[in-house]
C-alpha cells in the first residue's frame, strides 16, 4: 500500500515540475504579455456581458413588479365589480317583489271596484 502512495507522490511531483518548466519557457519567449492582453480583453468582455445581464435582470424585475401591481389593481376592480353585481341583483329581486305586491294590490282593488254597484 505504501508503494502506491510513493508512486502517486512521484507522479504528482513530476506533473507539477512539467508545469513549472512550461511556465518558465512561456515567460522567456515573450508570449506572456500578449496572453495577458487577451486575458484582460476576455475579462472586459465578460464584465460587459455581466453588466448587460444585470441590466436585463433589473428590467425584468421591474416589469414583474409592475405586472404584480397591475394584477392587484385588476383583482381589486374585479372584487368591486362582483360586489356591484351582487348589489344590483339584490335590488332587482327587491324591486320584483315590490312589483308583485303592487300588482296583487291592483287586482284586489280592481275586484273591489268591480263589486261596487253602478
């Protein structure tokens, strides 16, 4: 089991040594400044994309809030309309009852008038 650990340690050491030698050759060849410029440009583009995403996200949040407010107003108007409709139906029922009572009284009065001697 110890041999496995030793082999793994040697392998990791070799790989990290290879990376160091590559870094050393890159810094001596002069490609590092151009890579840094490319990296900086890439970071700037990503930052611009993130800023644009943030702006779109803020706009979407504002739209959602506006829609929520409109929904609340719509719900309030709907509740008010339902109350008015219920009140109107109650008024119609009451007036219908009054009309029925008036008609029955008119019939009774007509019967009374018909029964009087002429």
